[in-house]
């Protein structure tokens, strides 16, 4: 799109009565909202769709002329999608400033060689001539809710403490890290804080890297906040234009939001590889209001954050024990030599073989994690000789859901898996082993999560977690230390029995 500036006003070329010179929006400086005209009557649909968002013209079911009218009356703001300053280019939607992540194409909209951002292209192309459109009029109004939480469950002592801290962070617009061990029951810890926010007319977002989690959380939150409209956002979801006091979103979809939320709850901060972390941080920063609270949830904060917690530089609370008051199972390290060499001869190391046979014999279900799909394919036939019902699963496996269900139904004695099952799944009574725990894919956080699969159910709070390795890594040691430390904390706080 090309714009002219007439009387300090941006005017899209489509809306110009007479031809004047125009430029892509990235060529203009100091773009500001026009003075608010209180006598203008806006389209009622626009604030519902645009409040707290930054959208492209293609995302909006309105004509350019209509948007322009709202801009001229101070209800809509145009921002540049890209800032191009000599050699430096920044994408204002995703924060990308890596020169390799921009490309040039012959653009049909501005009729120039136009630069675009490759990093957020999956949300629709942002180029040098693309305006980001936001709402500056009065916010869309929803009903006020007086204590909408309907929940009769009880919190464990550890959950209770964390829940109070969340409420206070929400009230005072503070940042808080909730460091809760796997199986602590972190969702319930949020209920009181979300209730506090909604009762105060605040807008809340729960963001998570994974669509699975959005799909799992949405019905749980709808059940405890039955009066509250809830929007679930993920690639291809239908709630895209729904204005909701409570939004559950993948972190990716946050790129469409701008100064929207009073409270952002970021789930599984550790599930992000460091490289995407920057985009995520940018997206979250854009999506929250300047004056807002931020709750980070994780079972395994990365090293920098752990250090900040120890040094008292970060506001945090731990839930070091599970709801059922049993300690976390601590990983056992077993050296198994060059297991890859064994595999080349179509054999498994003796230790591993004995571990598996013992479980098959006693009919205890187990998970065996391996670092790569290729290795898994090599191991599967060896294991199927021991038991024909043994199965394997990985991220792209079309039968993934079916196999996880079969495991739940106890039709599979041992499930061989990549890190895909490291989080989010619960099987009540299992032992877990990692083969090749020294592999780089098994980070500290991945190993803590894997260990966290064991002993989750109150009926079966114990279980074995074994790391088979060919040389201990720092990640393995740190993961074990973290678990041991949590158990010590939990004992100190009186959160575990025995
Ligand atoms: Zn263009
Ligand atoms: Zn971008």
C-alpha cells in the first residue's frame, strides 16, 4: 500500500481524489494517532475485533476507506510494519532484526522492490509498505463479572502459598515466576489470580508454546469460569475475531496483539529453545499493557533464571512438592558403554536389556526415551522380539494419539519414544528410562520433565527413573540436583510426608 501525507494525515492511495506523490509507509517518520473526535460514531464491530490487536488490512473484514475514516477521527492507529534505517531493518510485529531473515520481492501493492520479514511470514506478509493497524478509540466494553470463579476443589499447602502470591502479583501488576515441580497441579494455582483479574475488569491471557495445551486448558477454564467468554487461539482456530476477557493462546498468536492484556500468564517458559526465545519475549512484551502483571509458569526455569532466584533478583515462588505429598523420584545414572556400537550389532547393552526384561516380567508399564527417530527405528524390532506389543512413537507419527491411548489402556507394555512425550502426558503407574541420556537433545529441562513422568498419581506415587549413558553430562547432573533440591525444600516446608 502507498500513502500520501496531506495536512499531516496519512492517506492511502486508494482514498486519494487527485493524484499526488505517494510512498510506502516505512518511508514516513513520526506516525501518530490523530486527535480523538468524540462526536464521530464508529462502526460497532471494529473495536470488538481491533481492541488490543495489531492487524494487517487483510486480517480485517472492513474496507480501507472505512478504516481510514476511523484513523482520521482518532480511533485507529497506523504503525509501520517494518522500520528500514540504512542497513538495519526491524519488524515491529515480531521484533526480528536479523538481516538474513528479510527478503525482497517485486510488490504488487507498492509497485516497488519491497522488503518483507521472513520470520513472521506465517501470520501474513509484513513488508515495507504494510501498515500495522491498531485501535486507539475507547476499548470494547464487556460485562463486569463479580467473582466469576466456580470451583469447589481444594489446594495443597504448597499450591495455596503460590496461589496467594499469584493473586498479589495480579493486584499489584508485578512479575512473578511460579516454579512448580511436574505434577504439582499448576493450573489450579492460577484460578484465584484469574478470578481477581476478571473481577477487576482486567483482560487476561494464558499463553503457551503448544496447541495441545491450549486445547486442554480451554475446557478446564470454561468449566470453572462458566460466565466468562473464553477465546482459544492457535493456528487455524475459529476464535480469531472473538473479543474475550480470558484468552488462551499459543505464543505465536500473540504476535497479533498489541497492548492488550493486564495479566499475561506464560506457561512452560522452558519449552522454548533459546533461538526462538527472543521472538517470544518480544511478542509477550508487545501483547501486554505497559502497566500489567506477568506470571511465568515452569517446572524447570533455565539456568539464568535459577541463578536470579538464588540471588534474590527475581520475584518467585516454588511449589516443590506434588499434590500427593510424596517426594519426586530421583534419577539413577547407569553407565552402559558405547550403546551405539551395540546397536550396530543389533544388540542392546546388558544393563538396558535387563531393565526392560524386569519390567516386562513384572508387567509394569514403561517408557523408554531415545534421542533420535533413526535410533528408535533400529531399537524397535529388537524390543518386539521380547514382546510383540511394544510400540514406538515420535512427533510426526500419524498414529501418535492412538498409541498414547493404547498405552493408557495398558495395551502396550513398553512405549519407545523421542522427546515428544517429555511433557504433557500422564500414565499412572510407569517406570521411565532414557537411553543415551548424554545426547545434546536431553537438556537439563528435558531430563527434569522426563523424570517428572514418574510417580504422578496418588495411587502410584513411586517409580524408577533411570538415565542410561555413555558419559555423564552437566545437564544430567543439573537435572538430578534440581530434583534433589526440590525434595529438600519440600521437606523443609513440611510439604511431603515421611
Ligand atoms: Zn510493497
Ligand atoms: Zn516479522
